[in-house]
C-alpha cells in the first residue's frame, strides 16, 4: 500500500460489513483465503469487492487473485511510541 502505508505502520481497524469505494480495508481473497491483505476498495464485484493497492506496479491484488471478502475497514494509522515516524 505504499505510498499510503509503510512497513511498520500500526493500524486501528473496525470490523464492518458496509464498505464504500475508496476505503482502505483488510480483506481475504476468495482464491487465497490464507492471505490477509490491506488494500483499497475499488468497487463491488460479484458477491465481494474488487480491491487494489495504491502502487500500480505491484499486482498482488484483485488483478491477480480476483474477488475479495472485506473483513474490516482501516480507521487510521499510528506510530508506536518507541518508533519514530518514517521520513517521507
């Protein structure tokens, strides 16, 4: 999800069923239920969601795995007290 999220970012999430396009979500692909991902909801697709990362060069999203089931929505990110915010 770079540049929106970086390695080490901590997230506060809320379990939801209703998602809108543009929300950053936690999801599992129907074709890869073992893979838990953080991606952006693009549009409803069949019975689930089409999700994509913010970096178009990385295709580990619905372009590769298809439909996803959203389990939670990201409310915000924060840095742990012991960690310093990354320089961007």
